[in-house]
């Protein structure tokens, strides 16, 4: 068997990279966005790998990618799973139990996530001209990359390419938490008990403390997700046994 030439090796590597690209991009990905999925499942459309300067997203593109991710088919079983956990823990007992309580929890979980996605990924980024995408670092030690990922909830790019405080995430998350908490989360109410004529009062979840709890939970979840986004390309390459992609390989460029 003849040894493979350097040119053939390069061609093989290029083929592997092209194959990897085809799995992370498609015509459905908008310009400057990704078609990747965390663990090949959860939408990861706003993460860019190994890129430097890229054109800013227009407001239309920001809304389009948020719509695509928020109503992705994976989101429905994901919220169903979270609602099941909430039901088992009887969190926000005002929803009750049974299928009615589960349905309310599912609707609330879906609405909470969708409102936050639009507020932090489309509405405020459009108003404030901030970039909702996560730009992977891809270099440095594990600690450096972890702190970089965590810092992106506080520091973000603006459409001009500079960095500034991430008002979209911090303020947008607080606004979405307030909207959800004070609009459709359970009010205080009396419920019947096993003792005839005795009622039990379930406190309202529409409080400032619960709003802060919802915001903190969302912020913590988003922070953890950013760390996963930072290291997911490395994990994906190990699973697929593919070389590190060239800069920009994971984004869908605008066709001219």
C-alpha cells in the first residue's frame, strides 16, 4: 500500500472539515448565525466559533434567529421535562396538581423561556444595538475560558464591534422576570382541605422576592449555558474525531 501524500492528507482534512461544517450549518441558518446544537439537540444558533470581525445582525435577523430557536421542535419536550420536575416538587403550589396543574406549569415554563429569549436576544439588543451572539474564545486555559464565558453575561459586543455592559442580558432578564411573575404566575388563594369548612391559604407568587428568584435562576442558567457553549466545540470535535475548524467555519455567510 502506497503512503498517502501530504496533498492527500490536506485534502482528507479539508473533506473532514467540510463534513463537520455541513453538520453545523445549513441554508436555514441566517447570515452570521449558526446551525449548531448543543449535544446535537438543544438549539445553539447564536454561538459563533473561532471568528473575529463579523457583520452585525440587523434587527430583523435578531428577531428571526430568536424565533427560530424559541419555537424549535426540541423546546417542547424540554419544557415538558422541566414542568414535570416542577410538578413533582410542587413548586408554585397555586398551580395545583393533576393534568390541569401540569398544563399550567408547562405553559408558564414555555412563556418564561420565550419572553426571556425575545427580551435578551431580540428586543433590547435591537433597541440598544447590542450583539446577542456568543463569540467563543477557543484558546487559553480551562480557567481562563470558563471566566471568559461567565463574563459574557456582563460584557457583550455592540453592533459597532466594541464591548460594553450587557444591558440586554441583565436588564432584559429582570424585565422578563417581572413580566412573567406579575402577569400569569399564581395569585394568592384559599383552597379546600380534608377538614370540612377549613380552608388553606396559598401565598401569592407575584412578589418582588419571587421576581428576584426567577431572574437569578434565569441568570444562573444562562451563565452555565455559556460555559457549555464555550467548550462544546471541543467536545463535539472529540466525539466526531475531526480537526479544529478554520476561522468562521461554523457560520453561514450571506450569499452574494
